[in-house]
C-alpha cells in the first residue's frame, strides 16, 4: 500500500534533492585501457549535437507530412487526462514487455492504492513464435490469477500495458508496428493488439471476467503513476530491458492525433526513442562494439539508440570491450576465459554489482570475475574492469540525460518532474546521480527538473488510464 504524497523518490534522492553534492566514483584505469576505451566517452559537444538531432526527429514524428518516414515515431497515445487523484475503483492490469509478464489487481482509493500481483515467465519459444501462442500464454496466466484471487464471478475493467511500438488508433485500439527486446511474433504485425488479446480471452473462456478499457505503453504508465503524485510530471522514461520516453504535448502540435479534445488540449506522446539513430544519425557516437551488438541481434538495423543504452545490451557491450582490451594484452594477462568468450555471458546486473563496490574496493568485481572463470585477475584488472563498466553506464546515462533535456524543452514548461522506471535506473548505483549531474549542465537555464522513481508505473499507470476511460 502507498499513500499519495508520500516520498517516492529514488533512494539517493531521499537524502536530498538538487542541492546534494553529487559524488560519483571515477576509477583510474591503466594507460593502455584508457587509450583503448577512450572512444566510449561522449562529450558535451556530442550530446548537444544529439539533442539537436532528436529535437528535429521529434518534429518529424509529430507532423503529418513527415510522420510516415520519421524514425522517432511520436505516436499519440490517446491519453489526454492526467490523474486528478479522484480516481477510484478496482482494476486488473496486464504488463507485457520483457521476459516476465505480470498480472495485477489494483484498488485505487482517493489518497492511496493497494495492489496484488503475480509474475509469470514467458518461455523463450513463445517470445519468437506465433502471436496466438504468445497471447494464449497471456490469457492462461490471467486465468490462473483470476482463479487465485477468486474473481470468477466478477467483470473488472482492465488496463493493458503493452511495451512495444504500437500505432494507437484509440485508447483501446492499437496496431502492432514492430517487436523489440528479443520478441518476434511476426504473424500479428499490423493487427490490433486489443483484438488479439480479446480473442485469446475468448479462447480461454475468461472474456466475461474482464473488459479491456485501455492499452498503453510502459512509459505512459510511468508518467501517469508519477503524475498521480506530482503535479509537475510531464515526462516518463524507462531504462530497463529496453528504453523509451513519453511526454505531454499540446494537441495542436500532435498532427497525427485525431481524437476529440476532452478540454485539456493535451495528449501523451509515446516517442519510441529506441529507434533514434536507425537512419544513421547517431553514427557519430556509435562504435564498433555497437555495430557488433546490432549485427548479432534479432532485429539488425533497428532500435540502435536502445542498443547503446538499455539493460538488454549493456552487459554485452562491456563484454566486447573486455575482450578487446584482453586481445591487446591490456587485461587478464592477455588471456580470456571460455566463459568471457561466450556471447551475452556478462550480465547487465554485473555492471551494477561492480559499480556498487566502495571506491578502491573490488569485492563484487572479484566475485563476478570468478564467476567468469577469470580467477587470476589482479588489482589492476579489477580497476580496469570497473572503469570499463563506468564508461558504458555513463554513456547510457548521459544519452538519457540529453534525451530528457530535449523532451523537457519540447514541453515548454519551466518546471518538470520526470517519472522513471526500469531495472537499469532502479538498480545501477550511480545512474540517477549521473543523470542529475549531466542534466544540470545540459538543461536550458531557468528550467527546474526533478527525477522521480515511479513505483510500478506499468500496474498503477494502467489502472489510472483505465479509470480515465471509465
Ligand atoms: C519498446 C518501447 C518500450 C521500451 C521500454 C522498447 O523496446 O519499443 O515501447 O517503452 O522498450 O520497455
């Protein structure tokens, strides 16, 4: 249970907000590693160029004439009503967007909410099989939840957090545009995802228990969940398995939006910024390791921005850099282990663990290297490995910072809270501070911002959106 108005800021923010001196450890590598990795540094000049390009792409995505060919799609979500705090009721929510799938029941009351959830695994073969198989699995999990919670005799409104690119046609209608993050159920591309889900519920015989009220992206859910607490929330960001952001736009600027204005004149825009750079615009900061990641992915040439930032790829980028340094004799005495040679073997969670070591101490780093069968690593290897992790996570945090400053500028607001969720932001020990530091230097003078960890945006945001549809 959580109370409205309760502090929900990131743990590091709780200590203090903008005025706390930021102290991010910077490990000293050997000169050889420094030289081999120096390309991974993005300068403020790079980030300013990035911001210019992203702003141009946002305009292209929003305008009717340029939208069809745009890379950053800026899909209108049909969410026009930010939460008022008056939303009440009991809702079901589905959260589909990563290797885990969640079913939730949320009860909204005026100043607090309660939620229960169950997490189910999505077997790999269902992520890349037929749409029918995937959604039959979704319906089967929902069925288990309904039975467990004794909801068989109820009909509850449902919000569906579907975290893939979707060409939304209404709050409860959206066409599947493409798959990302390791999913590939190509046979249902172009289909209305709500209809696909509804048909699976019918096959399972549970269609009378739910009424699908809304489909939304996880970034929109995050924004809604955060706006329930903060009146200044105008941007939602996810840095997890994938990355994406959404923001509040004026309907007059969102030319692809064809809904009826509810009176507020605004609409949430799902930027789908993971695709930024797919036309080559980010080549000036992409590196050979980024090419390698892309080449070996399930969706080559697509989601290039996401592949530089998000949790699905971060560990692998580090692994490629470790191998490069080892090949040059600058790490592990020039000898990699067979574990380290294995693709995707360096998990993204290792990056967070290694950077969680106290400066100058390497306990986690040592444990990770032992897991990778690199038992003969020495102190200088530890420092070098940590430095490589820092370079990769810092690049990701800086790119997110530049992206957020661009969106904040686009809102035209002078004070903006950003709601954020996702495993990278949540678990990396310095990601938040890196973003605070970089955004403070990139933000337009006179604009005040705040970064807020949105607790369970996918669940609560779905309930709030379904509530707005009622
Ligand atoms: C998807 C987005 C989603 C993001 C974060 C991306 O791969 O395209 O729709 O918001 O991941 O989950």
